[in-house]
């Protein structure tokens, strides 16, 4: 059994933060940010939690799929910035959309949505499930040091969702992890235990930009080549590439290394920023709603992030 995506949805907060606005917080400017990462603006939550945004994206995906929460057999939500450890984002979505199915969160940072998609494919292929909702939802503004110009200019908030159903076309999915905390590291709140003596660390994103860049380009190109080989096609057969929107220069470098025209890479980082696990589903939803992708097109999604992790999936639309 294969799978198909029958509906997508996304949500980004109304509050826009421009590069000029950030220049009042840290020593930076619009030209520096656009040249470094390709971002002009990002959206940040004022009063929505990661789960709130996930609910909005889920409802839009359900509407696009022509089904209701009661039709969903499983909910998987990818997030690294949930506002509650319990209940999970997935279970909060379950209650909000009127579903009565298992629901759980996964965390593989920016690769999380594609990790969730890979899990969903496995459940679907095992049989017994007809509709699975996969989400990516992040309130990255919560875990950013807004005095650190190397990270605060990159990230934004938002959520994306996809509804999966059994299909007839093949699908290829691959996930990868190489345990490492030196390149990307995000501590959680250290708690208030009187017995824990380790030095407390601020719960913000720490990232080695240069090493992240190298890892991202290497994994994206290796994963893409692996996926097309497994699918039995060439890179030229892929109609659209939907990469994690982390840095425009990473996408451009991967495009050059793969020998694929930049025009085949869907990019919305300029207006959305890096939304971590929400990045790929937000971009996928934007692509499908734009009308640029046609039914029968092969779409290759790829992501990379903390863990270190990466993932790729090729699916026929």
C-alpha cells in the first residue's frame, strides 16, 4: 500500500516583524540579514501557542481534504517548542477537531514533520488506517535569545498540516540522525529541583552557523540523490523540490550541487523565516495552493536540523 496527500493547511500569525524592526533590538540591518539568510520578514505569535496554530492548520487541511476530525485515525504532531509538555500538541488538536484517535508528538527539530510523515507512512502501510493527520507546529519566538543577532533574525512562528490517505503511487521516505549537540543545542528549562547541581543554562537556541550550513548542504544533496535512486527516477523528473526553509543560501548551494535549476525549488523563507518543524508543511501548503504544482507531479521534500537530523520524502501529488 502507498499513500497520498489529500489535503494541506497552514497558519502563520498576523504579527509581522521586519528586518528594520529587528535592527532596533540588535546590531543588524536589512541588507545584512537578506544577504546572510534571505529573510525580509517573519511572523511571530502574540497570543497563540504552538497548539493553537496547529489547530488552525489542521482545520484548513481537513477542509482541503474534504473530511472531518471524526474521520482521522491518527494524529502526529512535530514540535520542539510546545507550550506544554502535557497535554501534547497532538492531543490538543485531537480535542479541538473532534477526533477520537491516538495522538502523539515527535521531536526531531526542523526535520520533525518529515519524521512524522515517515511514521505515518509506516502506520498506513501496516493497514487499518484510512486518514492520518501529520502536523508541524512551532512557536520558535519562545526559545530565541532576542539579543543574539545570529539566531533572532532567522526564526519565525507557524504551523502546517497534511492529511494522508491510502494511495496507488509509490512513495520513498528516509530519516537520518547523527547524535550531536555541538552544532545545534537547545536546553529546556532546568526546573527547580534542590538536588540538581548542574549549572543552569538559558533555554534558548544555540547554533554554530557555519557547521549547520555544511551539514545542511551535505545532507540535503545526499538525501535527495538517495531518494530519487530509490524511487527509480532522476533529479530531472522531480517537478518541485520543497526544502526546509532555513537559509536561502543553503537552498542555492544544494541546487547548484545537485545540478537542479533554482526555479524548481519552492522558497518562501523571505516572508516566513525558519519555522523549524513547521517549515516544510507550510511551504508545501503554499506550493499546492498556488496552483503551480499539478496532479501527477513528483514532489521531493527535504529537511535538516538539530539532533543532528535530516529527512527526505518523494511523493506523487
